[in-house]
């Protein structure tokens, strides 16, 4: 079982999810019908207008979403956006863990101590809002590509603080929370980091594109936001290790 994030696009997102749910519930396979129930349960527990949902389901749900997106590609509906985000590597089946061994370099830097690690598997587009990590981070792209925007600690904190002051809130900048994944906070964070103009130039934002096989070192305290380069519903995969 994996922790999933399901995003409902504002334009025709409900129709896509309904079609996906129906394709699962009408399947001859009992496992698929169980997946349909999990999706329906997550949606039903949400409130009116909610765009971001969380659920737990087998890896098969991601595979079915990829098949669905491929079949729908020529139609006007947006792709199903499912993301296994920040799922612990030790929770993977052993054969999959063996595919992502800890890089040897991490045993030779700092104290050689792996604090934690995660797998990130999803259908494009994927997105993580602006935040910072409590430990140094080695982020590796497995398939497709992601764009990362980074800010030094001081300027990142200032930008994040400005967004929180606008919201009159006190978000936790170290946690991928539901608040930052939808609504006004998502829009403000995305606009502050990803919209081009004089405002972004003054915040010292740096950008890098990671393709399959690339790795990026993110120092402790550096703010960053990450999103897939593509938006067509294909598979995007990454893995990272936080170390000390």
C-alpha cells in the first residue's frame, strides 16, 4: 500500500476522475473494483470545491491511471494526476528497493548517516510547493524530467514569509501539508516562485532541469519547489535521500 495524492484540475477535472472511477468499477477484476471504491471514498470525504485528496492504495492504482491517461490522450479531458509522494524506500517491495540502492557517496560525506529516503512516482504533471528540508538532500531523477527552482535560505525565508503574511497564517515550511497543496496558499506559493518577472529576478531564484540519471544536491536550509517538465499524464519518477 502506498500513500497517494490525487489532484482534481479546475477545468474538467471532475469529469476525468468520474471516467477513471467508472473504468475501474466496470472492470471484471475484483481488485480494480476495490481501487474504484478507494478513489470514491477519498473524493466523498472531501468538501465542496476541494482539489487535493489523499488515499492509500496498491501500486496497481498508478498503473491503471497511466493506462487510462494513455487511452484519453487524444480527448479533451485532463489526465488523472496521481502522485505517490514522499513514500519511504523501506516500504517498497524488496525487488524495487534493490533498484534504488543508496549512492555510495552518501557514506563518505558528513557523518555518513542516512536520515530518511523517499520514492516519488506519479502521473504528470507533478508538483511540490516551496519548502525547505531539515537535512541535506540528494535528489535523483529516475524517469522523465523535473524542473527545480531553488532559493538561498535568507531570500527563500523572506519569500515564504511574505506569502504567509498575505494569508495571515503560520505554515510549516518543512512539511508537504494539505494547506500548501490547494487553494489560495498553493496559488500564492506557485505564483511567487514560478511566475516570471522582476519580482522573481530579485529573489535570486536559480533553476535546473533534471532528466533521467541526473542528480541534484540541495543543501540544508535551501528553499525549493519542484514540478514535472511535462503535463501529458506519463510516468515521472524520482528518489531522494536526506543525510547528516
